[in-house]
C-alpha cells in the first residue's frame, strides 16, 4: 500500500531556513487552515487583510473547542488590520480596536489587492521588525473566488516559481532583489514579492520557472 505524507516543518523556525528567520503572517478572508495557530505563534507580526479579521474572530475559537471563546480571541489578537475595509464587520473592528490592534484603512487604493497592501506594509513600514531574512506566510490564500486565488498566487509585482522540479541555480538581473546562482524549490526558497528595477530583466536557470508579474495601470 502506498503511503502519502505531508510535512510543514519548513514553515517553522530552526529548520531549513535557520533560526535567524523573521516570520510575518498575513491572514486572508477565507476559511482558516487548522495549522493557523502554529503559524501565528511563530510569527513576529500578524496582519489581517480586511475580512481576514472576521475569520480570526469567528474561527480561531472553533480550533480550541475546550477553551473559552473570548479568551481565545484575546490570545489571537492581530497586530494590524489593513485593507479597504469593505469586508470586516463593525463589531469585529470595534473588538480588536479596543484591544489595541492598529487599523490601516486604505479604501482610497483600489488598484491593489488586500494581500498586496499587507505585504507592502510588512516590507516597508512594519516597525521593530528585522527584515534582513524575512519570510511572509499567508494563511487562507487558496479557496473561494478564483480571481482572488489567482491574484494571491501571483503576488505583488513579480516572482519566479520552480515548476515540477527544483532549480539548482537561478541568476537574475534587473530586479530589486536579484538572485545569484540561487537554489529554489517548494518547501524552501521561492522568489516572490520582488520588484522590477530595470527596463530589461534577464533570468538564467537550470530548470523551467514560472514567471509572474502584475500589470500596472497607466
């Protein structure tokens, strides 16, 4: 009988990435995976993308059926709620605001997704966060509306994703964070959330890669 196993140990500090990794968690507005508390406990900053706060408020207590729901909600309080604020319920917003959660309303920006807004905040503005070796984890990125799912896979700006097999060595030019003979594989490093810097981008790789890029309105 064939046995299939799944391991998420690469998500945890002290494994393949090393103990110096800084983890940030973004929670989106889809059903929470059962392992969300593990990601939450290891993250140095937790950001809910708009209606993702509803999911934390409603579903975190369901993951701890023996605990008092209010106690769970206090334990799993997001540090930041960010987005265009068209999905979060008023009572949820008031609850977390009273607990000291920072709310960043970007309803004026309709050109980017809530995930994009959260990643940009973590990358550029999150205080007291060591970004020298930053790993952003996204909970509830898949499922629900396919257009949102596709946008989450694409991520902000551009990325390089190994398809079918690991890339033993990838080198790029023209990106803000260029790769130099870098190994990429699922379960380890995958290039996401990069930025185009030059007019010409070059990619050299030992295997096939999927190139993703967002199209900016002009």
